[in-house]
């Protein structure tokens, strides 16, 4: 009997506006007697209603897909852990370094570079929030250029993610264990979808006009009075995905809603529908798929079946880009947390975005702020 990686979601905690981490348990067991649907559910429950999975079932290739998932999981995990070991060696730590040890190294870095700030005090928390929201700080580049910052970067990332997900790490928990859990969840939610779409050789299609998406993003980037926010939409505290959805809608992606959605009280928790309406009840109603990073991804990649590609190698990303595509960024620990709109200007790939207002900004700014990136090809 074949053995398959069982990836079971056991906890889900979504930040209101910019997606957060989901913990899950992973085990390997003999499930040869289970139905194919049960096996797919254990790989990624979100796939069950996916249009692309339905196509895979029609073609009778579910078993082949499951085998591909197993192969890719083993391959990618090995590559990721080897990369971590090489990088951590430069930072003077290992995968066995504990949270408590990272805290000590972080305090040493702060004493040398930010005197007066103490690990876990309010000023430290404020600094972490500034560094990990949006793309204002090139924290990946900072860690690459200054090995002493590496351990502090990891610790601040863990603290930031704990605040986002209302959890508290044990002091003796190792960074290797934390990153393994994070890898598993990212593989479940993102890589399994990419593998499925790649397996079917999905090509982006539909009515979205990339040039119109770009034109809207440029016109409402918010970088000056010449490019103001669109006041027809209520600005969110973290506005990146709200802005990306506005641009997609301007580019021709149609809203999906029901009769009750138009008068709902602000947020409607759904990834099956995608909409925004102003109303007299609460000011506006919107699907979480319109304003949350992870939920927009689920709507576009699973509900709509658009192609996706994820990587930690920014040099390989450009060949997957086009005007109006959506790029999302992920830190070392935690879910994808930032959405931007890809643009093309002066012969190079750029982007527009909110939270950190950007208009035809070099993609290097985005790449330098995040560890991993995924593109959603919306046409």
C-alpha cells in the first residue's frame, strides 16, 4: 500500500485584515484503504471544492497528484532545511537554537544597535510591528548583509506572529521546530494548490484586463495628491488587499455575492464570494476575500482556479509576472501577509500597493522585505 503524507489542519486563526498563521499536525500513516476524496481532504481540505480538483477527478489523475504531492513535500522540506542550516551557520545559530537563546542574542543586538530597548517591552513590540507590517523595512536584506541581525530578525518575527495569532511560544521551543511547523502549513495551503494547477498545466484565463488593473493601481496608489485613494471605498487599517481587490475589479474581475451581502454589517466571512458594497446600515459590506490576504488567495486560486507560483528565489519570479497580477509576501514565520499589484514601467517590473503606499516601485523593495513570494496569475 502506498503511504501518503497526512496534513491535518487542527487550528485556524485569521487576522482580521492580513492573513495569519495556521497550525497543523503532520503525520505519515498507511491510508491505502481510504477513498481518494478522503486522501485529498487530508492533504488540503480547501481543495475539496476547487474547480481544478473537479477537473483532476474528471481526468482520473487524483492518484498521480497525490504521489506528486508526496514527492514535492520531501524534496522541498530537504531543500528548505539545508538552506536554513547554511544560513543559520552564518548567523551563529542552528535549528536547535531555542526561543530563550534567540531572545538573549536579540537583546545583545539591541544593546549594540538600539540602546534603551528591552526585549518584549512596549517599545520592542512597536518596533516589531513597524518592521513586519507592509514593506517599509528591507528586513530580509538587512539579515543578509548583517549576520548579527539574523537571530534578532527571527525572534522578532516569532514575537510578531505570536501577537497576530494570540499564542505564546515555550522558551525551550527550537527555531527549527517552529520553522518546520510553518513549512508544513505553507505547503498545505499554498504549495499543494500550485502543484495541482501545475499538474493540470493551468493557464491563466478570463476577462481580467491587466492594463486596466495597472491603470487603476497607478491612479490610486496614494503616493501624492495626484494619485489619491479612491474615496468610494472605505480605507482599511491594513489596506493592501482592499486596494488589490479594487484594482482587480477595475480590470474586469466580476463580483460574486448574494442578496444579503449588499446590506451586511461590514465583514462577511467567505472565500466563495468576492464583493464590496457601500450601504446605509453600517457604511459598507465586504467579503473577507476582498480585504484579507489569505482569503483573497483562496478565492482567486481555489474558487476561480487561477494559476499560482511560489518561491523564495526572487530571480525566478519575473518570468511568471504580468501586468495586473497579484503578488503576496510571507515572512519566515507566519502566513502570507501583504498583497501588491504588479505593474510594468520604464522597461521593468514594478508594483503599486497600499499600507506602505507605492506607485511603480521597484520590486526589489518588496523582495527585500519578505522571505517568500507567490504570484496569482489572474488572466
